[in-house]
C-alpha cells in the first residue's frame, strides 16, 4: 500500500490495521539467512562469518575470491551423483519438484538481490528459478559427499590437500553457508536416520565432548534446521525428548512440547530471585535468613574468587551445563567444564552466537549465556593461567593474554538469558560477601600457600608454645 493510499484511509480503517498488526503471525519455518548486521559490523569479526574457500547456498554464490572452491564443489557433486547409481536428471528433478517448499526456507531477498543469478539470466543461461534449483542441486550433492568422506587422515576420496580440506570443513559450519535439512533429505541415498548419523559422524571432530561423553552421538536428535543447528544441539546435549515431534518434511516444524525436568524447581528459584531484585523485596532462604536484593554481583574475575577462598575444579566434561558451586567450611568449590581454545574457537562460537540471535530462532540462548558467564570470570591472563593450572582450559591458541582477549571480545554486545546462571552467581556472591570465609581464605593464602610459609607458621607456633612453657615455669617453678 502506497503512502498516498494510506493517507486516504479513515480512522476506522486505520484502527482495523492496528488490530491486525497485533495478531500473532502463523508459525513459519526457520530460514537460512545472513548474519545480523550489528554482529557482522563488529571490528575484526567479519572474517569469522565469511567462507575462506567454498560457498554453499546463495549468500556467497559468485564471490570471485571463492572461485577456486567452485572446481572442488563440482567435483564432489559429480562424485556423489555417481555414487547414487541414479540418473542425474532424476536426482535434479527431485529438487525442482520440491522448490515450492525449499525456497521459503531461505530468506526472501537472498536470491532476488544476488547479482550473479540475475547476470546469468541476462546472458541467456536460464531463468533465475532454473539457476536457483541448479545451485541447490550442486551444492547439496557436494555437501553430502563432504559429510561422508571429509576425513583428515583419509584424503583419497576428497582429492585435495589437507590444508584445503581443513578450510572446507570450517566453511560448512558457517551460518551463511548452511543448506536446509529438507534439501539434503531429498538428495540423500537412504532414509532420514542414516543422514543424521552421517552428519553426527562429521561433527565428531568439531564437538566439545570428551571421550567419556562420546555417547551423546548415540542419542536421537530432532530434525535440525541445518548442520550448524545439529552442532549446537550436540554441544548443549539437547537430544530429542520422548514427546518431541519431528520435522514434517516440508521444512515446517510441528509444535514441540518438552516434558518437565527435575530442574523445574531450580528454574523457579532463579525466577524468584530475579523477581526479588526487580521488586526490591527481601526473600527468605531455606535456612530462615533473608537475602538483600541490593547485593548485586560484586566479584570480577577468577583471581578475586580464588583470593576469597573459592577453589576451581574440572567437571571432567565439556558440557556448558555442567557448572556447579558447593559451599565448604574453609573454602568453596566452583566446578567448570573443560574448555578447548584453538584457532577455530572464535569462528565456531561466533557463528553459534549469530545462529542463536537470528530473529526467527526461538531458543534459550545456551551458547550466548555460557560465553557471557565465562567472560565474567576471565579478565586478565592470570585468570587464564588459573584455569590452565586446574586443567579446565586447554590452550592451543597461544599466550594467556590472547585467550583473555578472545573471551573479552566474544561477549561484546551479547544479550544472554540472565536467569540461566542467576542461582550460580547468587551462590558465588554469598560466599564472596561472607567475611568469615574470606578471612579464613586470606589466612590460608597468607600462611599456607607454600611449603616455606607452612614451615614458618609451624616454627612460629612452636616458638610461642616454648615461650609460654618457659614463662609458666618462671612464674611457677617446680617444687624441689
């Protein structure tokens, strides 16, 4: 509707438009889309969102810098088609016939604003619709071959050097390089379950799980939006619930209703705690005492927590949910999952964050909240050193200063779920503000931090005892 026609509307018609605007839109499938501009425009972050060797899908299609990857993509697509033992025309027709359901899985402007598609049309290479279906056909087949055969110790079937394969394996996990799961299902040789198993096998070299946690790959996950979505589910250990429905095959996900978990009471406690801060009312704890809503978080980093008597321990897992705090008489313990930091960490975390911040993705901001919590603990290289000494952080990136700078920049402009770690932060704050515990910790750090300090303390105690005995006998000499 133009501005002129809008100005001719009556007040009644305008009010009707307002009423229609408040109606909730019907559920729509989550779309492949660009990284939000307010994330991409951050300094030094753009490179982590863009492919280095190969494009998949329409967003980076036709980029001159990625032309060397086009040869590999066509080669892998041809290899996959040959392995299907099916007519290439029939496989391509499978994509063309499902374009009405596949195209809505991409953001509306991705194909329209791509000058490469329009250029091919003007040169007589086919209509935009034909170019779109052909691109999805080739890229989908190439991705399936990568998922099956991209192994760094077995390069024969990929026919590339190991350094190029590393770049490809990173490129397929970028948010702007995703292909929708329904497209891959149409091209896959078997049923849907083997496809997800193949995707999980590929993600084994990208996941955050220890060998003991490898059983997470045996779990059944709901149909993902794309490969990056499955990676997030694996990292957060979010397998499919018993009453969770599958994707309907047309790109639309049916309503999912999670069963109540044992953590319901904890979430309720967190919400009550946040409500206490907002309303300014004191809340009684289980032991009958009250909490002051004005006591906001005052600790800054791990160095301060250790000085206050909080010890660090590894949870022996790499699940972001495995963070806990336990009180003790002389010290308390903060358990944290292992963190592996290397050259791929920035790109992996940033793309997962960008995925969670997509407007059409309804989620609990698990990655955003976890990164934000880590940033609240890591300020300086000394904090990284403390995590390394407890085998919590495995640093393959470089210096401790580089790691500290990485976490301080990753959390820029994040809006995490403030209730996710509210209970944990409250427990840490309670210990931090307990003068008895902090004085005990100060005494332990002063007199028992090193073997020489312990020996000196024992010598001082012995000296005091000898002085007391000498004084006692001087006042009360033994009778002869």
